[in-house]
C-alpha cells in the first residue's frame, strides 16, 4: 500500500484561475532557493502543510518557532501558491507527491503549475528552455519568449507532473535551466526565479537580495535536507 500524504490547510484562500509553484528539491537546490526567494519577495503567507507517516519526524526551527519541513505558501492578491520542501525525498515517493500536488491544484482550480529541473551545462552558456503538458501550456511558453524543448527527458516530480497534466488537460510548465553541478546554486536560482516571474504575472524576485542571501539560504537548505536524510536512514536502526 502507498503511504498517505496529507495536506492540511491552515487558513482560507481563493486560488481559482491562479498558479502553483513546485518547490520540491530536484537535482540540487536551485528550485527550492528560487521558490523561497519568490515567497519572501512577493509577500506570501503560510497557508498549509504537507505531511506523511513516511516523512522523517523532524521540525524545522525558524526564528524560534517550529515548522513542518514541507509547507504551502499563498499570495492571496496574486493567486499564487507554492509548495516548499526542505526534505530529501526518496524517488519512490515522487510519483505520489506529484499526483497529490496535481489533485490539490485541480481542486483549487489552478490554471497553471510551474515546475523546474536542472540540466547539466555551463551556467553562462547553457540555454534555458521549457516544456508544457498541453497545447495551451506550450503557447504560454512561446508568449513568454522561452525556447520550447523539442526532445529530451524530464525526471522526477516535474516529469510526473507533465505526464499526468497531459492526461488530465492540466496546464503544467517545466523550466529546464543550466547548472554545472559545482557552482553555488544561487546563480542558477537567480536565472530560474526570473523565468518563473515571466510565467506568473505579478510575481517577482529581488535578484540583488537573492545573490546576497542565497549562499546562506543554500547552506540552511542543505543542512535541513542532510539532517532529514540522516534521520530517515537511522530512525529504524
């Protein structure tokens, strides 16, 4: 049996016709850093949490307050929600998490889900591309002036979002951004944040602030992810 994933909404909000950002870690932490930067810049507020019995039993302490490691933030004015997670998730959970996110988005009548995945390339030379789950999503990519991916593979949660979005006619766009895997992730995060802003009207990132704080954010996220991974590995020994 698949483990239950529970979404607990902590306040009322209205997202019909709005947007959802996938801020789960993929190959690296750029997606999380970019999402967190947008949350801080565009005045998102905590709106819910995601929990499961298979998640590591851990609390993230922020400014003296306990937090679930996977949270939902909402900007009510822009109608934008973001799933933000500091957990190291096993690949076996990716399909279920993507489906749960898609189910929640459809229940909220979200118009577009935006996800992302890094592609190994030189950050200064690599080209940012995107791929959509539907003809309408592909049209949005073109309107944003982003090159459309014609051939390739998209792994993990973003890949499942694309496949399931295609079956259910839910607009999903996955941004593929270059990362050489060795440079600090904040450089990729800044470029990713700018592209996300092109797809989500009104959303923005404070790039100078991101470049100033991202290394600290990156260290914090890596620490949280490593601690959750270590706890997961040892909790049953």
